[in-house]
């Protein structure tokens, strides 16, 4: 199984999200692809609307949140808990370097978020930019995302990504992804090795046709 995760970050309004989904619904024919999991992670306020509108048209596409609360429930103004996302988000991105940097997220908070997600049946995509960051137990997908590769056009060489993988302890069930300036022109280098199970794609996922061009045809 190969994973292709579209991370739209805080880049789109509702109209733009729906326009992307309309275009993607027209051009994506899952029967042309084998053994791949496409996960779309829109801004959270639009997740349910998008899922409700497009799930029937895109039955094999999964949807994800870009973050989740570390709290279960209670007096935590503004938080979106795993219980709220249960049955809405199939996946959740946890510990993205932008959240670690701009919102001060710590390994301990990331561990709690991961526990919450699993408690409510949501698969986790944990982002790591350094081998010194902790990998929560039972991580479903681990994404290596070097900070200077993200949205910079400087994607890391495939061998550097493989070397990173060899330095971390991965459970046999954890898939290993790379993210950082992946696009349709360079994605093939990552797909050519069995040691990379998928890609987390930011900038190149913002245009439906460019994201589509990243998916390997059979
Ligand atoms: P990028 O973002 O593809 O724009 O580098 C990847 C990410 O931050 O998930």
C-alpha cells in the first residue's frame, strides 16, 4: 500500500476546497491505480462538508484532519477533540513542524494527541523532522519532514530519506512517508524505493491536476 496525503494547511477557503474536489472527482478514476490510499486533509471547518458531499463520488478516498486536541473532553475552549472527529476523520496529521514551531507543540503533547486519536479509531500520521523527536507507540504512518525541505523547493535526496528511516525505530506495522517539496517532477525518485511507503504533499497538493500527476498509474 502506498499513501498520498494532501495537506492543504491553511491555504484554502470553502469555495476553493469545493472547486478542488469537483476537479479531482472528474479526473480521478481509482480503477487506474492499484494499492494506493489517497488522503485529503482540508482545513478543519470544511472537513465534514467535503466528506458528506464527496464520499459517495470518491468512495476510496479518505479524509483527514490536520490536528487534534490532546484533551478528551471538557473545558478547553477552541479545541476539537478526537471524539468530535470520530467517524469524520479517517486520519489525523500530528506534530507537523509548523505546529511545533508556531504553536509550541511538544513531544509530550504529540504523544497525548496520538493516544486520543487511537482511542477514537483515527489513524495517525506523525511528522518528524529530527531523529531526536519521539515516535508515539502505535503510530500508523510516520512522515519524515525536514524543516528546510518544506515548501522551499529543496526536496531531500531519496538516499538521505532512507538513511533517516534506518536511524529510527519503526514498528513493523508503521508506514514510512516523506514530505518536503514533493511534486510531480520529483515524486518518482521516492516511489522507486520500497523503503518509502508514501508521500505527504503540501504545495503540490493545492492544485488538483498537480496532485493527480503525483499519483502513480498502474
Ligand atoms: P510541501 O509541504 O510539500 O509544500 O513541502 C509538505 C508538508 O509540510 O506537509
